[in-house]
C-alpha cells in the first residue's frame, strides 16, 4: 500500500497573521506560492524599491495573474542598517497602504517588504495607532519582527498623522471593534473621514 504525502506548505519568512484576512511577511519566493494560494489572496502590497512586473519578477507576476491577485507597489528606499538606519518611506505611502488594508474589497491582503522586518513593521505600527493601540503594545509587536527599534522608527510612528477615508459599507469589521463613533471620530493624530 502506498500513501500520497503532500508537499509541505512553506510560508514566507517572518509570516504572521495581523488580523483576519490580513497577513505580513517577507518577499514571497516560488517555494511560498503553494502556501500563499491557501490564503486565497486578493491583494499583495509590496513595500519595495521596485515594483513586481513581468520583467523584474516573472514568477511572482505570473503567480499573481494566475490567481487573480492585484499587485500594489508602494515605493520605499533602502534605509541602511543598525541603530542609525533611516525611515524608508513616508506617511503618504503608509496612508495609501491603509486604504487597501482597512477595506474588505481588497481582502485577503498580504503585505511584505524585502525581509518582512522594518518596513512592514512600520505600516503595521501605524495601523495599530489607527486602532488606538498603546505605544508599548505597538512597539512590543514591532520588535518581534525586527532586530531592533531605532529612535527614527519610534519617532516616525509616534508622529504618524494624516487623513484616512473610511467607507462605512466596506470597512473591515475588526478595525475599531467595540469602540463608539465618538471615540473613533476624535482620534488624537488622524483625521477620520467617513464615506457612505
């Protein structure tokens, strides 16, 4: 008697679930495609210097096309290494990423940078700020995916501000679970604009 043993499913490095239908990790490689297929992704957000195209990464581009996954590129620069590394993206890119993350028509979403560390963690930290997490909780989560947190990272997240447009019809239900409208509409750093 012979048994059919399936190939193992291998997630990208630093893979984790952030919220229902929202995932994070490192740049997906071909070995990760079968695993990513199980997530039934609708959107992949790439926080990388270069977009994923037929020329730059034909395998990932083809995987996305075959699985009807929208590829979203938000450009970031290289930030350097060590305690003096810079912040590789701005608030505009974070706000753009959040527009995809907080609306159901884009879910499930996989968000990644090159190594699944600093850049992805900055986006997640700003999402947590939008969700009213405390700074301690935000930075505890941050440090789980990076080797360290710099003063530049902390300052960037603590100063994060901007305008977020939220559609009440398509907003993910986990965003402000259990919070009253009065609390949500009076965010200390972000201007929340609700659309029908």
